[in-house]
C-alpha cells in the first residue's frame, strides 16, 4: 500500500460519503483506497454483473455443450434457454463461416 496507509487508523468510515461506505462494506478499506489511487478523480460506473460475466458464461456453455444439455446449461449459467441456443448457433455459424466463403 502507498504512503496513505499511515492515515487509515485515523479514518472514520461513518464520516465518509455514503458511496464510499458502501464500497468499503463490500471490499474493505484497503481495496477501496487502492481503487481511489488507481482511478483518481475518475467516476466509476459498474453495469450489472451479467455484463461482466457474460463472456465467461458463453465460454462455459461452449465448453460443456454436449448436443442435448441446453436446459442444464441455462440453469447452470442463469441465462435463458433462448440465449443458450443463440450462443450455440452463433458459435456454429462462426466456425463454419469459412466453408461458406470458399463456396462463393
């Protein structure tokens, strides 16, 4: 941690603005200070966690797709069955696009 660590013993969390208190309650004071140091003066906005995890869920679906387990993958990932089908279809189309280009 930076030289700011020496001040943490004097920090009264309940005196901070509410948004800092919420972040500290979730990730702790040390991580909050690290964020503030890494992004000084930059407002941070987080979309829903779904947007962060979607690429990983897509990779999970493609890794575990067996040909007949779409419902299980939807339940495992929390995505809709329609979304699981779309991921599988899009992946199939991407893998076979080069074959279509050769025919043209």
